């Protein structure tokens, strides 16, 4: 059963594991804010289960690795659903399988960063948004991107150097987001956007130092963390 303060939260990670840590930390931060002055420390922390599957890292090569990735992801979702009320996948790319996950008819609810971004864009009154993501997520032309449905209400701008951004994300996975050369390359790609606001639609991107970037950056991971913490309102 869920804790008195909120739901049992699950994180499926592995693509990449640092993104799972980032989501967990943001869940802790959002929970502390949600509890407010009454926060007593450990006993008011959320109940979180994390399942990290290295094979999910093959998501960077979708759609070629679709069967391999789904074999790991479906099992991970089934396993974590047995322990939680609500869960998220710490990888935007893997939400390409959202419909298939729904067909598993799990007892736990999967929350999507796409819904979190859509709600935030509406709150801000945005008409245009930049989409910064891995290659499969930026592939809006073929209908497989989980962010494709944002086009129903928003004009979406993709970066000019899509291949370069995909490589930046791979570099973060290997070297970490604090690497100065990665931060410089990322800033260069973002600077070419016309949109004033962009979504960091890859869980590696919030790990990059964005100091000095003029574009307003929406962090779907932070929004998703808030939605996971407050999911108790829907129990």
C-alpha cells in the first residue's frame, strides 16, 4: 500500500543510469517542497523503487534495436509495477513504447514526460517550442517520436544539427555532462534555435552545464518528478 504521504514511486532506468539518479534526486527535491515546513527528514521521504537495466541503453540505436529493447523494457515494467503505484522511465526515447506498455495492462500507472511538457507549455502560453533530444525522438517525420503529439497544439522547432546533438548525448553517457567541451558544443547547437523556449527531451541533457545559454530550457525530468510526487492526489 502507498505511504501516508504519497504513492509508491518507481523509476525504470539504464538508458542511462545517471539519468535515473537525476530523476530520483529531483523526486526527493520535489517531495521536500511538497511537504514544506513540516518535512521531518527520512521518514517523510518518498517510497521509491529503482530498476536499472543496462540493455535499455540500446535505445540510442532505435528503430534498429526495437525488438531487443522491448524485450528488456517490457520485463522491467512488469517487474516494477508489482512494487509501485506509479512509475516513469528515465529515458524520453523509450516512451516510443508507451502504447505497447499500456497494452500490458499493468497495475501501476506510467506517467509520461510528454504530458508534463504539454501541460507546462500550456501554462506558459507557448505557441512554439524547441525540441532538443536524441535522434529517434527528433524523428517527427515517421510518427515514432513520443513528442510527435505536441504538434497538435504547438509549432515544434528541431535543432539544425540533429546529428551533432545525438552525438553530444552519446558523449554525456560516456564522459558525463560536466565535461567543458560537451557544454560548449551543446551551447552552440542551442544558440541556433529561433524559439525562445526549448524542451530538454532527453534525460542526459539536463546533466549538461547550461550556464550562459539564453534560451529558456524546460526540464521534463523536473516536471515529471513533480507529477510523480503529487500523484497521490489521484489515488
